[in-house]
């Protein structure tokens, strides 16, 4: 069973990536993580590491708290 919060975060990352017209590959490169990591996070099938959250947030020009704020 997938964790709802992981799905929400994955959806938010996908939305932020889409807003910026970025591919998973581009985000992975900017965040210095693997494409598989981005894919797994967006699908909510892996728990995101804190360092990955920060790297992805920075790639979007956001803070980690903004990524975790689901009212943003």
C-alpha cells in the first residue's frame, strides 16, 4: 500500500516540474540525483531522503519547507 503523503509529495514535485517544462531527466541533472529516483519519488513508491528533497527543492528555486507546504 502506498503512503498518501509520499503520493502527495510526488504529485507536487511532478506539478512543479511540469510548471517549469522540465523533463525528469533535466530535473535529475539539476538536482544531482538519478532519473529513477525522480520517477520513484513522483510515483510515491520510494521514501524521499532529506538530502534529495533539498536538492530537488533547490533545482526548482524553492526551499525544503515550500516543497512540504501543500498549501503553497
